[in-house]
C-alpha cells in the first residue's frame, strides 16, 4: 500500500515533494521501495535527492525490514546532475548550494557540513534493522554507483554498467562509496577502477563480487522481489543480530568476534525462551 507521507514527525515529506525532487517511495508491509524517478535525466541526483533520502530513512516505519532502491527507465542513475557544474546550477535545492561553484564559495566547515548532509542520505541504508537491495539496470555512474554501493546487496541486470567517474571530473567519490568499494573488491582493484574511471559490465561486476546476482533485464524486478521474500523468511530479531555480528566482524579479532557471538546469542536465547 502506498503511503502519502514519509514519517510522522516534523520531517515528514509528502509524495508531492518527492515527485518534485524526482523520487517515489512506497511501503508495502515489511518492504519499502525507493525509486529514482527522473528517467528523462537518467535519474541524475542532486542535494535535494540526498536530503530526501535521509528524510525517508529518518521516517522509515519500524515494521520495514527490506528497502529496495531502484531507478525508473533505462538507467539506475547517471550520477550527480551535471548542471551542478554550470554557473546556474540546479534550481530548487535550497538550503543547499545550487552549484559546485556556489559550494566552493562556502567556508570549509560549511562545505563539509553540506557533504555530511548528503552522506546521511546513503548511510542509513546499512542500518542493522533493515537489509537494503539495489536493483541496477543500465548505467550506475558516480553517485549512482555509490548509491548502489551504499546498499547491503546488489542485484544487477545483464545490461548494468558501473563507473566511478568522479576522478575524471576532478572530484573524489564522497557519497560513502569508497569504503564498501575497498571492502568488496580490495584496494588494488578499487584504485584501478576509481583512477581509470572505466566502466565495469555486469559480468565483471559479478566476478568482482559487486553483484550478488545478475539476471536478464526483464527479470530484475522479479529477482529482487524473490530475494526480498527470502530475506523476510527468517526471524526479524535474529536477522538484526546476525547483521550486527557480520557488519562488526571485519573490525574485530577472532576472540572479539567470538565474544560478540556469545553476547548476541545470550540475548537471543533469553528472548526466545522468556516466560517458558
Ligand atoms: N545530469 C544531468 N542530465 C543528465 C545526466 C546527468 N548526470 N545524465 C544524463 N542526462 C540527461 C542528458 O543530458 C539527456 O538530456 P536531453 O534529453 O535533454 O539531451 C538525457 O539525460 C538523456 O541522456 P542521454 O545521454 O541521451 O542518455 P543515454 O541513455 O544515451 O546515456 C548516460 C546515459 C550514459 C548515463 C549518459 O547520459 C551520461 O554519460 N551521462 C553523464 C554521466 C556523468 O558523467 N555523471 C556524473 C558522474 S560523477 C558523480 O556522480 C559525482
């Protein structure tokens, strides 16, 4: 069932506002679907997109366990709206800077603040209470690739093309994508991909573990639905605990990880057998 507003607080954002920004958001039971919906610009992203994504995260109903991020039209996302490079920028983004030129005139602290705000739109997709899935067809360039990397899992259509283009434009990837990229493909390959800005097709993406699944274009929605259903088939609280455990594993020693397993399992057993 579609919901007209996002969240029940002062931050609530209406479906009409989202439409203006080029987003759709629907919650159907335990699954939320966010659709980048500016296919005429190949779902190019702006500060307004990222701010809206953050507000969706803030207002996500507690019952939601799976968040699907997808793009309307031929491409998942062509990355940042290139009008940001022009002097006019992208209208209607207040209070964010309309263009990179305007951004650059901010003092360092204010500029960092605006980037942190943008990053908020991506970071919540890794929360332990949800599993996020990017459904990627066509191009995922720059901010588009980073949005796919911000999700826990990626399902790619056979025509998917991933490209970290930032360095070619004189920028760095700053929308939370560098860490998952290095975590997934390793430092040498991440360097090669970012510093050449070359395009990775779906087959190579699968080999590099950038995709959990590659399917024919016409089967993308169905494959994502099936994956979501499989994720929902396990116990909600156990799923959260497992995600916390797995997410923390790379930073912990074996001993610390074993201790974390014990802590999570004690909590699980107590909860499962409380009152029996
Ligand atoms: N920003 C603004 N408008 C865009 C963008 C973008 N990132 N990408 C595409 N568009 C617009 C085009 O200007 C075009 O508009 P028009 O119909 O008014 O001429 C329309 O979307 C369709 O674009 P096409 O290029 O005709 O679509 P096609 O499917 O052939 O190609 C592709 C898609 C490959 C994504 C191409 O549009 C492209 O290379 N876009 C730019 C990608 C880019 O450099 N992004 C920045 C990455 S860096 C970062 O995100 C920080």
